[in-house]
C-alpha cells in the first residue's frame, strides 16, 4: 500500500467516527458536514487502491467517481426530507444505479443463464414492486415513475449479481448482491411514507447503511478485476 491508501483509509475512519459522535450529541451542522464527507473519502480510498495496483482500470475509476457524485446529490436531497424533492432524489438514485449497471452488466453475456431464471426473477421483482406501491399508497405520478425506473434499474443490478453468484461463483458477486439488496431496501424506505428517518437513531442507521452499500459495491469492483 502507498501512503495515499493509508491516508484515505484513516481519514474515512476518522470521519465516520466523528459523524457518529456528532449524531449522538445532536450537533446539527457538524453532523451534516461529516455525513457529506463519508462517501467522497470512501471513494477516494477505493480509487487510490485502483491507481496503485490496477492503473489500467480506468473504467472502474470513472465509475467510482460518477457514483460518488450522484450519491452525494441523493444524500443532499434526502437530508432535506421534503416530498417535493423526492422525484429528484429518486432521479439521483436512478443515476447511481445506472452507473453501477453500466460497469457490471457486461459480465452476464459471458454466462449461460437458464431460461427459467430471468422469468422467475422478473415475476418476483414485479410482485415486490406492486406490493410496495399498494402498501405505501404512492399517488404522485412523477414520483411513481422515478421510483419504478430506479427500482427496476436496481433490480437489474441485483439480477447481474445473482447470475454471477449462482452460475459463475465469483467472490465479488457476493458483495455485489449484498450491496444491491441494501440499495433497493434504502430506495424503498426513502420513497415510502413511513418516515423512518425521523425516528431516533434511524437516520444514523440509514446514512451509515447508505455509505456501506456504496463501499460494498465499490469493493465488488475491486474484487472483479483481481
């Protein structure tokens, strides 16, 4: 490891620790500032590894940077916690997921997929989305459109991960599966009217999980090229 890898790792750990401390002490401005620093420094850590060990992995490096940028936008809109901004937040989710899909999607063309698997997966995910819409009673058409686009883009990322996990048995696909499921759950929670982020410590859990899902999917990109 070079110095940059150690520096960014140490800074990420420090920022995460301070964010948790400021959250528990309910210091609004420091808490918000450090929440925005989590993903950039996580991305910087993974990018520094790529530059050091895999300098020719330009596509993955670009993906890391784009995903970090859209993740910051989504987090900003989530912190506002206003219904009028929900479509924009869902659009940010869509862009994040589209960036990840663009990176991982090509691998499924190298795998022989049984004809039954896409059919069953599509039925299950469609049923899940329909049940969610009925449960949350989502009424705004624009919100529903962005939610559907984001959900099924994330479902495609999960489909890619499961294909690799079940039929190719690559280690990185396990991380990608975990990250995809976590991201879909966060998307559904945010788009719902349950207001989980308003409960004590739930925002801390939500934002930590948001950052960890980014880190897990990024780590999958590292393992994919090893």
